C-alpha cells in the first residue's frame, strides 16, 4: 500500500513539474499586435500610424498609395508610411549558380 501511494505521489509530482515547466510565463510578443502583409509591426499604434503602415506596405509592393494631406499634416501617418514602406519592401535575392555546371567548353 505504501509503495502504491509513493508511485502515485511521484507520478503526480512529475506531471506537475512537467506542466509548470512547459507553459509560457508571458504571451509571445507577436500576439495581440498589429500585422500588415504578414509582417508584425508591434502594438499600441494610433489610427493614423496604422493607416500609414498600410499605405506604405501597399507602395512597397508596387501599388503606390499615399494620402498627401495626411503625409504633410500627420506625423504618425508620415512615420507609419515610411516604416511600412521599408519593412514590406521585398529584399533582393541573389540566386547561387549551379556548382555542377562546367565553365570550360
């Protein structure tokens, strides 16, 4: 009887340690924030900043979009537009040459 209780206590203790050790203490940074075009930008942005990010991303992807009135008069929109354009820009990808090709003919 004593051995049976010891086994249950040991299993329960191991399970408790496993569960508490594997659960995150904090939410990941990306949960609940602002995404545009699959890119995480953060959280706590004003509406103007989010609109600037959206328009900047659209511009970076080849379809120019900017509210010139907001760009001149709203610092949040202006900053968001530049951030969106820079973060959503496609990076230059250089393909490697095939190493099996012969260069001598």
